């Protein structure tokens, strides 16, 4: 049986109001997983016992086909959210994952990426400023794209960042990053290289404001060019966090700068 559009809407309302899931990130991803399960053949409107059997069959089949426990955990979380919406008592336990050591970019890696943006044109100047800003602040890709011209406090030396769930935090910037003259600073970028294709977005393209997908593509492309294909935007976030911790910064301050709601998330770094 196919879930009706009205029931999908009811699920979204429940996910927002009752489960308090993020409507911009968690809910769309959950819907994608549930719709995949439906296309796979699982009847999401089946009774509790039948749904449990169908989902365990799915997990068993996917494990035999070589799916990782990490990837299946995303489906388990989505199914648990659906079961909560349906009022079922069943709760599927997530698999224990083995985390491989993270590859953290070195300062030399960051320098290679910055050096690749050597052109005296708006695109290279923008990319160089974005990479340096992300390496210094640990901002998420979406947070970078959400920055506006009004988010820079030139007088007090910080930027206003809108994180997950709309949470606001203030990230301090050193004077060179903020307004250094012979440096890929925000002031240099805004005064000389920013494309005026959007009224208020800090980082722009020829078609308007920067998007997270386009930013990820830019970072991946530059990283591949300099022989670092494993680097992605989140790698720069790990670089910033690791540098702060190695410098002796209190982990709770690092947690605040990164915008983590749980200290345990920061401890992974």
C-alpha cells in the first residue's frame, strides 16, 4: 500500500511538532529514506508485526549484499521516526559502527588549496577567501552560504553564524582575516572581487548566492587538482577544530565555536 500525500504531510507535522526534527535537514533526509523503503516494497502502513518483519528482511538482505552498518543506520533512524508517528512501540536498534580514523588536512594541505586559487579574478579570489575562512572558523558549508554582508561585525571582529536549527553563534576573526590588506581577507574580497549578483549574500556566483552543493563541488574540485581527493568541506571544519584543541583551547569553547549541541560530538574530533 502506498502512503498517501496527506499522510506524508501528517508525518512531517508530527516530526516537527512532536519529534522536534530539523525541517531543513533531518526531515527531508528522513523522507528520502522512507520513500526508498516504500519503493523497495515495504508497506509503511502495515501493522506493527508485519512492518517489523518486512524491515528486518530489508536489513538482512542489504547486509548480505554488502551494505555497511553505517549506511543502514540511516534507514533505521528513519524507520524509528515513522514508527513513533504511527504510535508503534517497536524500536529498531542501530548497529554498532567501527569508525575509521579521520584524515585531517595539514597546514601544508590547506596551503596547497589556497595556492591553487592563484588567479586575479572574482572566482579564484572568492574561493581563496572561502577556503581560508572555513579553515579558520570551522563553519559548515551551509553556514558559509548563509552568511550575509550584515553578519560581519567590523568593529568587534566577529561574524554572526546561523547554525543547525537556526541557532545563532558569534565566531571571532583575527584582524588579517577580517580586513588584512595583502591577504585574502573579507574586506579585500568584498571591496574588490565580490560579484554583485545578490543583494545581501556574502559569497556570490554569477547566478546569485552561493549554494551548499556548489560550494562542495568547488572544494572537491580544488582538492582533486592538488592531489587531495579525500578533502571535502567538512575536512576544513575538522582542521579548525583540531588546531584549536592542539593549541590547548578548552573543549567546551571548541564545542561552542563549532555549534555542537552535545559535547560528545566535539570529543570525536
